[in-house]
C-alpha cells in the first residue's frame, strides 16, 4: 500500500511539474518575441525578421503543440500497455499449454516388458487405474519384394509401358503368395495405380521415382551391390490389407522383370508378407494392422516391439500435480500484478479501457470458474475446491491442507483440471485459452483497444500536420509583412537622413 501511495504522489508531482514547465515554456516564448520587437524597434538598426517571425510563430502554436505532444505520449503509453497485456496473457497461456501437453501431469502407463511393448499416454485421455495383460503373438509385418540383380544399373533401360500397382489382401502358403484380392476405395473402385514408364524414366532410378511419386503406400528403393550391380526393392506398409502386386502391361517386355505377386509371373523375390499384429488383451484375441496401437486400451498407446507377455499398470504424478498447482498460482500472481498496474485507477495507462478492466475481472474470477462441467456431485470442479483461494489483495494462495485432501479424495479431478482433455473444452488450459482468445479479440478485446488507439494516433498525426501547415502559412505571412515594414522603415530612415543633412548644412551656413 505504501508503494502505491508513493507512486501516486510521484506521478501527481510529475504531472504538475510537466504542466508548469509547458506553461512556463509558452510564456517564455511570448516574452522573448516581445523583447525582440521592442529591442529591434528601439535600436533603430532594423528588425531581425527571421528570428522575430520564428519566435512569434512558436508563441502562437506552443500551447497547441504541447497539447498534441501530451496526447501523443499518452497514446503511445496506452498502445504499449495493450501490447504488454496481450503478450503477458499469451505467454502465460502458452506456458500452461506446454505444461499440460508435456505429459508430466497425466497418469502414465507402465509396461513390465519393454521388449514386448512400450506404453505411453494418449493426449487428452487418462490411463488412471490401468491393470491389463497383453500377449503379443505376432508383430505386424509389411510385404517386401526384391528384383533380380540388375547389371550396369546406371545405364540399363527397361523399355516403355505401364506398371500397375494394386493394393489388397493376399493369401500365402509356405511364405509364397497363393492368392490376392484387390482392395477397394470408398467409391468401390480398385486400389490400383497406373505408373507410366517412357524414355524419360525407364532407368532403374527413374522407375523407383515413378513408383514413389504415386504415394500409394509402397516405397521403391534402389539398393546397390558391392560388385556394381543393383536391385529394385519394394516395401509396403504393415497390415494384412496392405499386400501389393506390380504388373507390367507387356508380360514379355523388359519391365516384366519387376512383376510382383500372385498372378503376375512373380519375377521378384518376396522376402516378407504383409500381416497383422496378433495380440491377446486380457484374454481377448485381436489383430491390428500396425505395431502402433492406440485403440485397444483407453488412454494408452502401445508400441509393439516383440512377442511375449507384458503387464500394464499406471502411475499418477501426485507430486508433479501438487507442484503444478503452486507454480500456476505463482505465475498467476505475476500476471495479475501486470494487469493491475495497467488498470490502476490513478496511474494505470489503461484505467479507462473497458477491455483491460474486463480482463482484470475475468482473471479475478478464475478460481470460481467451473473447469469440469461434467463433474459428479461432490467432485471438485473449480480451483477453489482444491484449495486455491483469493487473498484480500486479490492474489491467489494455496491452502496446502485442502490441496492434500483433494489429491487424496479426488485425484482424477485434480489431474483433469491440469491436463488437456480430448475435446479441448474442459480444464484450466481450456479456460486460459478462452481468455487468451477473448483478450486478443479485435471486436471487443484488447485487439479492439489497440485498433482504437492506433486510429487515434493516426488522427493526432493529421492534427499535427494541420498545425504545421498553419505555422508555415503564418511564417510566410509574417515574413512578407515584416519585409514590407522593413522596406518602409528603410525609406523613412533615408528621408530622415536626407533631412538631417539638409538641416546640418543650413545650420552651418547660417552660423
């Protein structure tokens, strides 16, 4: 409180001093102009019109220019204040986002056998209470086919024609493809891709590039051998439905040596067949087309690494959550201090700005805002309910006993407040994100205030230009007037000098 009073007194004194200085400066200019006229006229040596005109013009416009300068300084401070508040809220929200998305505040799944599968939390979900057994009987595999060795691959060409790449499901026996069913697109058409090969791309590297350009899920690679030969390797994506065939339009042509799969002559060697991962989760057998599985256990992403059995459990970061609550309160108090400084009723640059005052009220009401709208009766849904309370000065503090009780009795609620929900509509981050968006709004937020102040500054610039034009015109007019006066004074002095000479001569002659 003492600091506020001292600051206020200092500000008032500064304002009074500034006002006195501006009045004194204007008075000084007027006095200087008057003295110049009196001195110049009294001296009889002619008037310094350049200096006199400058002083008179300065005297005429000194007060107006001082007012415009004062307004300009105020607008500059207000624009800076708006930028400060916007960046402060934005930085606060971004820091909170990084915290909640980092995963350190969410319940983490654990795998007892990382050689079978590793487990990680799915953003926006909770792995709380996890206790599952997962047996991996087979990993998901991708089809791999390799051509015969190509001698002199840098110069070899393979004619022209069309290669047709088709995706689908294959049947196998003894590691060989014994059947193939083409997959279909959403419109019912076959998942086939026609790849045109002509004289511009019928080299080994050209064919690989043409296949990759289709982005069909099959990657072509040229593998060089130590003796100078090379192979064309084709690799699909994992999953039984990702098998593929490749067929040349001319079975007898040079391109046919790359034929792959059932019904094509199968000129390449298939070293791996497309297959699904096969798992048993808590006694239920399932298959997945990828070794990255996120839809089997709520809140858990499994990365399959080998065959075997692993047990999944979870650990809640109670210590990290408690620290996050306290860190949030500390940062909030710093942010609140910046907002209160800008909206201070006496010295705040934005004390009359409605958006800034709305921001302050919203911040002060954050502890009572419902962060978990769907919480069950009796479950904490606000910061106040987990021990974050407002002091008499408006700052926040943590009631350690209340927070400890909340962490013991409703840990899921505390976690939900400080993690990012799948919908993005609940929790503390959602509340701060909403506040950030509203603060930056160009319709009703500080964005609108910024536009208004910038427009006022632009208008002020036009007023300054108008004053400068008026001063220029006055300078021109006074210069012309004093030039004319000087001419007349010079003529009067010449007449006076002539008459004085005549009188002097007459006096001498009569004496």
